[in-house]
């Protein structure tokens, strides 16, 4: 499932952040939303938000956390249910695949919601704040790329 990748693509996209990257940067789809949401309070401090922006940030962050918490709970239940089904010798794999496809579809809908939330926040930022976000995301992408193990394609044969 490639659904754990979104919010700061949401915050990236959402904060209309053109995910600037160097030649070694991590692909945007490999960003884990949960990791970026954990950094939201630090980002918020860096932005020096005005009172209206602070209220909007709190609302967006609260909604994002609620969506992610719901997703995590839903996936935990799905995982447990799939494990039970796999223990049953009569389980149809196609039925399990349908459940996983449904989860992917729901996650894609949530990803759109998350992007829309952060785009709303982006609209409230001034140009200077947007530049700060872009720089922070570019740094995050570079650090993530530095920590990512070298792919098989880059290894000598």
C-alpha cells in the first residue's frame, strides 16, 4: 500500500510548496505524512504566524491529525481482520484484495482532503512565509534522501 505518503505532500503541495529538490532528493511520493505532521509545531514557530493564521493553523492541524488517527485505527482493524481471514483455510484471496483496494481508495480520498486543508493554510500565508516553508521542505527532502538506503540500481553489479 502506497498510502502513507501524503500530507506534506499535502503540506508540500498544500502549502503549495513546489518541493524543490537537488539531484539526490527523495521522491515526493516517498514522504511519510506522519513524519511531517510531527514537525508541524516547529514549522509553525518558524513562520511567525499572525493571530488569524494561528487559528487557521490550529484548525488545519487538528483536522489533519483527526484524519490520520482515523486512518491509523481503520488500518489496524483491517490488519487484524486480514490476519484472522488468512488463518482461515477457506479464505478467498480475491476477497482480501478487494478489501485492500477499498482501503487504497479511501486513503486516496483522505489524501485529497489533506491536500485541500493545507492548500487552505497556504492561501493564508504571505510570500515570505511560503518561502520559509519551501526551504524547510527542501531541507526535509534532502535529509530524507541522505538517510535512504542506496537503491539496487545505484549499486555496482
